[in-house]
């Protein structure tokens, strides 16, 4: 069988696009596929200043800086106390972060993959992958004619880990966290910081995003009334019950219905196998409290691409190092997450916080 591609990547989010850019620039023929015809839907997210070197390595930093992203100069958290804790990015060696225009950000990375030479096919949901006698992978997608062969596959399918699970990998879910979020039309008050507020049954996140809009997201467990907050009036009532985050929304207009999104920590027990590896949320999906999601997508996409490049030349040492690095990241992440949740002790009897405080006992 003739190998059509050195690598096939599913799907075209930030992790997949970053991997496609890096692999293509290393001289590999890459197929990047996504089920969505227009994969630019998310309403906003933050990116730390530490991502600047990754964007530079990917060759997209000038395009990123030209985008319509708002600077983020710090965090304000009402966590463990009614008094705010302020983290100013002024002295961060990487500089300020950004509140992203996610559609612009994702489009920039996908355009970067195309410009690097990757073959991008949208509107083609992943169906299956099988191994051929010559060791290549035969991949099929819905809505496309025939199948494609590749020497390697990268799973960038997010928390579903669709490709990895077809190779027998198991995904472990560590909690039941979900996010209920909506965006609002607001008048920019000039505060370019992220706001976080803990409450008895979860915590809130709020930040300005491009286009005179502000996003509000509530994080709680799926079994603690999360489904009721899909209702617009219930979500607004919950938001206006906050002590501090409610102020910017007092004279605002919700411009999207509340959406419910899985936000649980889920980790793939095996992120590298024979002829495949996982990147981004497909490998490790983080609790949003740690703000690691997009940084990890860029980092793992870039590092996995470099490791796959050496594997295609016959050496697996870089892939072994990549797998070990993911394990190190997971271990440190669990410790950091347990520490963060342990700082909030005002509602120890609450089911939400009691569950999080068990993390502290497990990772001491």
C-alpha cells in the first residue's frame, strides 16, 4: 500500500493545528481533519504570557500579536476570604497574558497549518482506523471518498480521545466538574484582569473578551443542580447572587444562551502507542482553575510533532521522553490543583468543596 501521508491528525483545534504546523515544517506530509465545517465556535479563553515562546517556535507569533486579543494584566480572586487576592503580571518574565478572540485564534492556527503545507479537510468526522499489513494506518472519515493511509496518527480529539481509545487506551475521569457559561454585551470598564469568586457550590470565572463582551462561567459538579442553570433566568439569578462578580453584569445583555461543557479532569492512562500518540485535552484535560488548557495544547502539539518526526526516522527515544513528560505534568498538576482547592475552607461541609478537599489528602 502506498502511504498517502506521514501523519494524520484528528481534529483541527489548537493542539492538532500546532502539531500540523510543526510536523509540516519538519518536512512531513500531514493530513489535518476536523468533523466541523467551521470549527470556530468557542466564546473566549485566556492564554498566559508563557505561551509567547511556543507561538514563536510555531512561527505564528506575528500573526497572533496582530489579532484582536485583549491583554490580561492579572487575576483577582475572592478565594478563601472576602478579601481579594491580586496576582499582577507586571513582574512576570513573559509579560502579560491575553483574553482571546477564540475564533480568531483558532483560525490563525488553522491558516498557519495550511500555509505550512498541511492538507486540511473540514466537515469530515473521524470514523475508524485500522492497521495494514505493512504497518501503516488506514483511516476513514465520514463524507469523504475512500480511505487514507498514514504512518502515524495524532489524537487531538479532546476529552473524547476517539483515536486513542480505538487503539485500546483507557481514559480515567477524576471528577464530575462541568462549566455553564454565557457571554454578555457590556460596556468595557477598562479592567483587563480575570476575576474568580468561590461560592458554596462551586466557583465563578469572568473576563472581558474582544467585541465589548464579557464571559461568565460557573463551575460546579454535574450532580449539584448544574442542569437547571441551562435556563437563562436561572443562570442570571445565580450570577446576580455572587458578591463581587455581579457588578459588571448589572446593566448588561446576555447575547448567548447558557451552554453546558464538560470541565472535568480526565487523563489518558497511555498517551503514546505504536504508530499513534495523543496531544492536548486528548492526553490530559485540566481543571480550568489551573488555566493550563490552551498552553498545554500548544506545548503538547509542538513537542509531540517533534517526537513523531524522530519516530518516523526510526528512533522512539523522543516519544518515550514525551510520554514521561506527560506523566510528570499530570503528577505536578494534581498536587497544584489539590493545593489550590485546599485554600478555600469557608464551606467545608458543602459536597462540592468536601470532594475537592479530598484531593489534598490524596496528594500530600
